[in-house]
C-alpha cells in the first residue's frame, strides 16, 4: 500500500532535516507518495501568507503530515503557524517521548519517559489584551468588579481557559496510551494549589478518569514546580506525564535535556483522525543551510509516524539504524560528539546517509 503523506519542509533548518527524514523513511521500503506544501517564510514570500489554506486542506485530506519547524514571527499579527495548525485541525494531544540512546552524552542513562501535553487550551489559545488599550482597561474594570480584587494599572492580560472537556480527552488519551504501550503509571501535573478553577479542574478530572483505569494503570499527581525538581533528581520514578499546554511545553524541553538535547527529541500532534509529526526543536535559524544540525529528532518523528501508520517493521528498522549510528558515534553531527568543535563531526546529510546504510 502507498501512503499519501503531507510534507511541510518549514523554515530555517526545516528543509534540511525533513529532507533527511524523507530519505530515511523511503529507505525502509515503505511506499510513500509525498504531497509537498509550503508554510512559513517561504509561503509568505511566494503566496503572501504564512499558512495558506492548501496546507490545512492537504492534511485534512491525507490525515498524516511530517512537518519541519516553522519560525514564529514576532509582531506579524500571527502568533504561531505551529500553534495555528494544531488548533485549526484540533490536534489536541502532543506526544513527546524522551528516551535515552547509548552514545549520547547526557546526565542520565536509561530514561524512558513520555510527555503528553494538552495542545488546544490554556494560555496558548492566544486571547491577550495589550497593556494601555481601552478594551484592556474595560476588562480590568470588569474583573475587579466581579473578583473584588485589584489589578495593577498598566497591566497586560492573558487568558487561561481550561475546560472539563479538554482535560478529560487529554487525560483519557494518556491512560489509553499507557494501556496500549504497556506503561505502568500516569502522573497528572498541575498547579491546582494556586489556580483552583483551571488547573484545579484539570486535576479533579484526572482523579475521576483515573478511577476507570484502576488496577490497570497507576495514577499519581504532582505540582509542576515539584515535578521539575523531581525530574532532575529522580527521573526514573516517572513513566507517562500528562500536562496542560504551557507546563507540557516547558517540561518536555526539560525532558529533552535529560536525554541529551533537542537534537534527538521527536514529537507528534494527534487528533481524532489526523496527525502531524514534528521534532520538539525549532528552526534554529543560525544553522540554516549549513548542513550542520542533527537530523535525528526529525527522523525519530518519522519513526513515530511509521508506528502510527502501522508500519511497525519499518519503524523498528529505522529506529535500530539510528541507535546503531549514534552508539558507534562516528558518523554523527557536532552535538553528539564528546567535545564541542570536534573536527570529525559530520553534516546533516552525511549522518542520514550513515543511518540509511544501517537499515536492514
Ligand atoms: P531552536 O530549537 O530552534 O534552537 C535552539 C538551539 O537548540 C539551537 O541554537 C541549537 O543550538 C539547538 N538545536 C535545535 N535543533 C537542533 C538540531 N536539530 N541539532 C542540533 N542542535 C539543535 O529554538 P529557538 O532558537 O528558540 O527557536 C527558533 C525559532 O523556531 C523561533 O521562531 C521559534 O518560535 C521556532 N520554533 C518552532 C517550533 C516548531 O516549529 N514546532 C518549535 C520551537 C521553536
């Protein structure tokens, strides 16, 4: 069977790492027909839009996309193309596994964590009120009237909505993921002691949903600041973490740090029937076009995609090839070498060639 997949090269290092991932996926023998569409800076230059409608239409039609990172323009009236894709297609679950690979220099070995971040709510909905404007002053007056609390004059306001519906579906997603993937424990991460009606609702919902999985998957809860400390001191105590949007973003980068950096951290954004696979890292503009950065995070996002497509053998072959190349440590990019500036580091495409050679 041939899979029709949307490919979004993205900005900065995006085109290089997606090209590498595309070649590696094809080398597994899986048949793919790619629908290549532009979003980000190149789309803006060619079509005058950062996120043309044909990108969303292509993902709606093909149901699966592989996406390179896209720059978030500052002050362009568009908060983030990445967030817009997730929100417009209702890709509500962000899956970010953090797994140790032998050969990567990092503080820990044998880390095997999965971060599941809620993708559609929280401070990321983008409802913000700028300091000093009339609507902001009106809103502040209204809040003061209803809350009986004072807001400092000249404040900006960001809105943080968290719903029972959004919490329930992400928490259920986390438990179902744990069941299907033989995981033992789900930890719900929150700050409900301070934000009683948003994080509090998330936590209350987590406690309720967890009862349905009692005896099958363990449940525990952790306050986000304590979670950050415990992840650094005892990361092996955790298995699957489920978090509201903002904490999920921060904690998943922390987990990428536990396994040796952004160069090897893959991700997926999943909805009911659609999925967009992308690395945790951004477009690293200073490395654009240098054939320098690590393609692993994007290739491992391709592995997640192959699993999603039920191409288990191809996924395993590709992941094993990545593992071997990293463990040998010869044909790897600068970030995987033991010392900075190591002259034996290879480029993005050379590391991908080495991975392709190992695919059996
Ligand atoms: P970044 O992840 O692009 O880069 C930070 C640093 O991490 C780089 O300077 C580099 O040292 C390292 N790094 C990143 N990817 C690497 C790789 N593949 N191999 C080796 N080292 C790597 O973060 P940033 O500089 O904060 O963001 C740059 C742009 O990307 C911003 O506009 C940001 O909004 C955007 N961004 C996009 C996404 C996405 O598309 N999903 C995610 C994060 C950031």
